[in-house]
């Protein structure tokens, strides 16, 4: 089977029954994981019968209604809202088990029961699992299982182990990495097909699970929503966006404020760095001051990105591809990113954005764009063109549908020739 599916021909695709299993409701779409799932649901529901199975926390009825309004059937399993103390206790206890916290935190008898009920009462052509953390359930062997890998989670855990300053966090992340690497690779080998967000991650996956069909289903952006603006920028404003209780974003923001921003302030003392996104932790709030603004949840990140002179992505850990980079490029922003921040996206240094991995080089890159608006504008325009050509959600979902068709055709061929491999 081809690793890259060609675009479908002119013949209309058959209407499929698709079950998407997600760890949570992808609404509001304010973080990368939720945006990807919601865009898949929205676009698949235009041509197929789509059901979402997910956990629901208390007071999320409005979120359920918002997803259902896309033409998606939403089935939920209740989950208690965990506080930070409960989470830390569960993480600690998981150290003494053979199963990773990544798996344990998303596995429940209620969800398994619901999966069993659906297996006995429904016929699905495709069952898509959103992330390998959910792959530990017992799925009906008749189901065609597609694993949508938002990133290689064990790689993220290893990078967190390498980067964290706390010895306790380093130890915990190493334990999680060793457990989840085994679980994640096993998932790749058992499913019917994998969707990876970059060619680099697909190569890793194919090395460890060579017989599993796969495609690259890149992260993308709504180019109409994240569009350029003709409004003048605030020359001293810098911005970083994202879900601000996500550890890579926390680390990136702290790193920028402590290691990079002082070097910028030495040349431009009126610079203000805006940390924009929901879930800001106490660690981030302590960074606030005359030159740092932590917004918390905002109704729309675009005004902050629009007004900024430079859009920064100072990430030192992470996996998959960062939607924030695509959003910044789509808005024709001048972007400065670390190599990890823009990893997996087909950007070229000094053509679409600037890439810098050390504090001084990152600060110099930001200052160069703050001081040279013509260069900043030129990079932004080329970045927007790249997004328009390669990173639209519609194109990604077209490829996903073609992959479904290939997998289903392969199963039909296997049935005709007497193949019986479970789940494949």
C-alpha cells in the first residue's frame, strides 16, 4: 500500500460510517489537539456519517451542542474533573506500575463498556483513534482502526526528560518515556493504519512498524479565519500563543522571558511580550511585569497576533507540528522559531521565517525583524503563500478520505484471498 495517498479522482467518495474516539471534547478550538480533531469532524461530516465518542466533564453540555451542530453525533462518557492534586497523586502512583500514566489517565471501565456496546449495536467502516494514549482499549477486531498521531508522544516525553530542570520531573519523564515508547510502538503495529503529522515522524513510525500502512496528514490552518491584516503593528509588541498549561508552552514562555527577553530589552527597553492563551499556570503568572503580559483566556487570539511586531515560538520540547506556527504564517506575521518549534513544517530559514536555537541568536533574530519591517513583511508574505499552497485543512482531509478508501479496499482484497489478520 502506498504511504502517500493520491488525491481522489472525480468519482464521488462513498458515504462512510466513521467513529472518532477522542480524549475530550474538541471545543472551543483553542489548542492544537482540539483544533485538529474539530476540523476533521467538521469536514468529514460534510460527506460521511460521523460519530464522536469522548469523555465529558461536568458543565460541558454547551460544548457537546457546539460539536453536534457540525452534523456530528456526539456520544459521551462521564469523567470527573480532576484537580491538580489528584493528577499529581495519580502520576506518582503510576511510577510503580507497568502501565504509563499516559494510558492509565485515559482508560476507564465506562469507556470500555461504551465501546463494547457500540461494537454490538453499530457497524462502522472506520474507527479513528485520536492519539496513541487511547489505543489501550479492547477494540472490536472487525473494526478498521486508524490511529491519528498528533505527535510521537514518547519522543515528547524524552525531550521533556532532557530539558526539565527539576530532578523529580526528569526522573518521572524518563519512567514515562520508557513505558510509553513500548506502548506506542505496539499501537502502531496493531492498528490498520497510522496518520502522522510530518514526513519525519512517518519515517520513525515506518522503521518501527514497517508493515502498517501510513500517510502524512499534516496539521493545517483555516486560511480564511487566520488571514492577513493591513492594520499597522505595534513596533514593540511580541506575542506567543498556545494552551498555557501545556508543559512545552510553559517551558517555552519561561525560557523566553528569562533567557531571551533581557537581551532584547537591552536594545529595545520598551518591548512588551504577550503570553496569550487559556490555562496560564501560577508559574507563568509570576512572570508578569512591565515587559510581560499574561492574558489568560481570550475570546480570540488573532488581535494579539495581528498587533504584534514579531510572532515568537521559543519551544524547546514538543512533538508533531505546531499549529501556532501555521496560524502565524497564515496571518503574514514575521515569525521567529526554534528548530523544534517549526519541526515537521516545510519552512525554510530566511525565506518563510527565522530559525534560532540559542538565546542570543533568537534575540538577534527578533530584533532584526523589529528593526527591518520590509524584511519582516517579505517573510510574512512568503509564509502566507506556503500555507495557502500546502497547509489547508480541506487538502488534508481529502488525503485522509483517500487513505480510508485504500484501507477498505485492502481489507476487501484480503477477504477475497482468505487473509485473516485481526484489525488489519
